[in-house]
């Protein structure tokens, strides 16, 4: 059985409930078996501020893979960050 490298990566995603690309990103991660922490920046003001400080952006999704930041959702780029 092949163990994929992304299993050891810390993945966090900052989202909002009505964000279409957030849902696509979460579905993609789930399909790949990636465990991730999700933060709803609509209701969690502290995580919203944290997201802005880390990314310089107010738009979602913001995806953190270890110490790398992705703003928005790009399946190929996210796969590359995950090492998949």
C-alpha cells in the first residue's frame, strides 16, 4: 500500500458557509483523505483576524498546508502543496 506524503501535513482552511470555492476545496481534501481543520471566519472573529494577518487577504478560502498559504482554490496547486 502506498502511503501518501500529505498524511503528515498540517492542513487548515479558513472558510465561510456560503463560499462555493470553500465547499469545492473541502470536498477535494475529503476525497483525497486529507484531515484538515476548518475555521468559519464569518462567526469566528479571532480566526478571521488570524487569516488576514497570515494571508493579507479578506477573501476565502485561505488554505494553509504546513507553513505555505494558498488564497482561493486551485486543485493542481493544492495537490502540489500536499505532495500528491
